[in-house]
């Protein structure tokens, strides 16, 4: 497993969203890989809530927070989320302050 980068490489976005159907959402997510990469997404992790498998967390590293914000707030992404069956996503735009491995 590759560790996330040191803080100097750290513009991150954490998105928590409830999806109607994970399979449909995942297909749309995968289909958008090229536009995510072009917009500045470097790497990502997907996680699911232990108690609710339709609550999906997308944690990703970006080239910059302005690039991430522009992408996620674009009309194109609003429509993609609608098609994917996403309800009420919560976005956190984060700057890394420390990283470590224990």
C-alpha cells in the first residue's frame, strides 16, 4: 500500500455522499476518471460507512484546492452527480498539516 504524500503535497478533498445505487454511482465515477485527472485529481480512495453501505466517502488528493473547488462546483459535475443518484453531498476542502505512519 502506498502512503499518502508529505504535507507539502497536500491539497485534499473529502466528500461524503449518500448514493441511491452504488453500482450505478461507481460506473459514473469510473467514467469520469479522465475529467477528474484533467481537472487536477492525483489520487483517490473510496470508503463506505460500516453501518450504511450507501454512504460513500471519496477522499482525494489534488494539484490545488482552487482546482478541486472549480471542478466540484461546476455545472457539469452537478449534472453528473444527479445522473449518478447522489443526494446531498458534503464537501470538505482540506490542506494537509501533518502526515505519519505508525
